């Protein structure tokens, strides 16, 4: 998925989730984590990836966020330098 600024919003890849010893892997789509930009186009929040069932339409946008973990938060100074990166 691409935004109006020609920036990649989401990517989807086939994946398999390990279910345990002697069990078959679960086939899923791995959807890249959501990203929030500020008015200057800088990344200020980034979430972990999520999974979705393969039965969904591959080209359909998935706007969900991984709410189980706080996002990575980045702050900048007036010269566009990174001040802090707060990891979850």
C-alpha cells in the first residue's frame, strides 16, 4: 500500500507461525507495523507487525495496530536530529 506522498504504508508477506512440537505451522499473512508521521514527514511512532488470516484479500489495507505493546516513539529537535527513541 502506498500513501499520497508515495511512501510505503503497509507490506504483506506470506509467513508461517510455529504452533509447537508435532503440530503443523499456521499459514498467515504478516502485515508490517503501522507508522505515524508528524507534519514534517518524520516517523514519530512505529508499531510491531501483526498477522492476519490468509483468507483475507491480499490487496486489502489493514489499518490495525498491535495494541498489545506500546509503539516505539521518536522525538526530534528543531534541527531534525533525533533526540530520543523510546522502545516498548
